[in-house]
């Protein structure tokens, strides 16, 4: 039987090595590529066409949420399993709205990652138990209280605006952002203004805080699984 082909997207090398070693023990799962940032993940997904991408959320250059959106828009047949240190409802709601098929918390992923990959490959969704329980019992209450507002706000952004937001939050100047995305400085300024208008945020510090709250960039070092 053909193994399930997997692309690992994770910026921490030690975590990637741990994931690779874990999956190497599974005879029906094969890791065919590794990416250290979201932009590389998009490129490798296009080149390798894996069955499934295991995707970290907070990565430099292009975060896992935007990478997921770009991969699924270009190749809807690929499945994406999010792997994150964060278990907040807002993170889960956003990546599922984008089209991810599952969400695992890094602290518990080592025990259930192979099972999650198999379930998603069969067409199901899969979540860490604590997330599944919250989704089943508290989804309606969370929506009523507006706890998913950050996720909904970020969903309004275009793919390019999300990229610009991340680079702004990472401290890139307009010129650096323009060079990274191969667009003009004037276009960067236009996207920046659009971001501020859509999010009702009118300074760089505010955009940075929003990016952290939405999980686009990290505010601290992530917890590893091994």
C-alpha cells in the first residue's frame, strides 16, 4: 500500500527532527520534505504534492495560517494538520475557517500525531482531546461572547495583506517588505493603509499587537514536543 506522504513545516530544527524520527517508526507514513518557514512550505507543497502538511502556526517570513491558505487555494487536494503551542479558540477557529483539517497541541502531539495523520488522510478532521471537547461543548457560548473576534477580523484580510501584516509585525521597513514580496514600496504602503482601515488600527504598534493576538507572529519562544 502506498504510504501517506507528509511535508513537515516547522521553524525549530529540533522539533522537525523529533517529528521526523517519530514518523519514521510508522510504516504507512513517509516524510518527503521539510520546510523551515511558511514561504518554503508553500513552494515545497507545490513541488512535492504531499498528501498532508504538518504545519506550525508561528513561523518567520510567512506564518503557518497564511501558508495554509495559499497551499489550499493552489492545491485543494492537500490536507493540512496544524501543530501549535497555542490552544486558544481563536487560533483553532481561524485555521479551520481557512481550511485546515485538524489541530494538535505540541505538548501532546507526540502521542497522537500518527493517528491524526491517518484520520485526516481518510477524510476526517482531528483535534487534540482538549480542543475537541471545547469545540463540542462550548462553541456556541464562545461565539455568543464574541471570543472569536480576532480570528474573524483577520479572516477579512486578503492573502497579500496578511503577508504585509506579518512583515510589519516582524519589524520590516517598507523597503524590506517590498523586496521580500517583490512589489513596489507604493504597493506596500497601500496594503498597510488597507490593513489599518480594515482592522481599525492606526499605528505599527497596534498592528503588531494584533498580529500577536491572532497568532501571526510569536510573542515568546514556543514549547517543543521532545
